[in-house]
């Protein structure tokens, strides 16, 4: 500020240039250090995603697409660009990395292939014979909510058998 407020501003321009050059150099060095740390965090994030149980179940194309979202297109050094702008971009990416990782984990779960359905002509693996007494619990139902709750419990039990690809035979008395 002293240089800028001086009446002999032009005489102090070399000092001002030196201050600007010094600030740019410090920013470039800080950028390189933080860029290396970001690259390390990015690699760890990718390794964490690859360690997810569903990662190997994804198609190669899906894995590549997810991994590409973690790619870093920032230059290794800020010498040929605007170091302040590059540093700002780097800081934003570093701070949004945890959110991106969570988003990519959700994407892995979303893209996970569903369990194959039985073919239309294919018979289920087996038949489960269930006594009606063991399937339903005795209850007094007086409201629609109680009925919904009772039916939901019954549905949950039966859905377990269907998920195991079994037919259900309910035997009454």
C-alpha cells in the first residue's frame, strides 16, 4: 500500500513488481503442494470405490465412466496459467471431493445389476409348504391401519420365499 500511495509511484514500480512476482511464486508453490495432496486424495477415493462390494459386479463401461468422474484435468504446475484461478479451482475440487465420493457410491449401487429374474418358461427352484397356522399370527383387528399392518407382516413373510425363487403352497386345516 505504501508504494501505491506514494507521490513517486513510478520510482517504486520495481518494488511493486517484486511484490507481485513474490505473491505469484508463493501461489504457484502452494498450488503444486495442494495439487499433489489432491491427487493423493483422488487416488485414495478411487481405491475406496474399487473396494466397494458392488464394484466388480458393474460393467467395465460403467466402472470406467465412474472412475472418469474422479479424473483430474488440472495442470501439475501453475506456471503457464493464472495461478490464482487454478488454485481457486483446486480448492473447490478438494472441498467437494467427499460429496463426489458419496455421489459415486450411490451411482455404483444404482448401476449394480439386478438379480436375474427366472425365465418365463422356467420353473422356480422349489416349493415351500407352509402351514397356515405358522404363517399368520392371531390378532384382533379393529381398524384399517391394524389390517394394513397385519397384511404387511404376512406379505413380508411370503416375499421372503418368493425372493428365494420358491413357489409357496399354503396348507390349511
